[in-house]
C-alpha cells in the first residue's frame, strides 16, 4: 500500500547511550538510499524502512535537497573562482 505524499516522512535520531543513528522512513527515495547503510534492520517493507546505521559506517550522512543554480549564478561563482585562483 503506497502512502500518500503528505504522510511520507523520515525520522533520524541519534541515541547517545547506544552511540548510533536510528532511521525510520516511509519516503521511497530514502528507503532506497539508506537500505545499504543499515546494519540492524528492524522493519523493511515496500513502504517502510527502520533500523540502526551499521557500526562499519564511518562517515556522515545528510538529508537535504540539492540546490539548482541559475545560469547567471553559475557564472558569478565561476568568476569568483577565477579571481581567487589568480591571487
């Protein structure tokens, strides 16, 4: 059963006592993204994934939407980089 978009969510909690991150998500993109990071999976269905991030995971993870830059903004950033490299 597919959840309506308004009910899809991702909850990420760090448990200090355990020293691990816990993820519980019903957002399909995050289910696919975090399935490989989880060591101990509590619940995995087509519509939900819940579990603890593996001890072997030594990096950090981020949940944010990528910025889309306009053509003008990309040109501004390129100019700033060229000036900085000249110094």
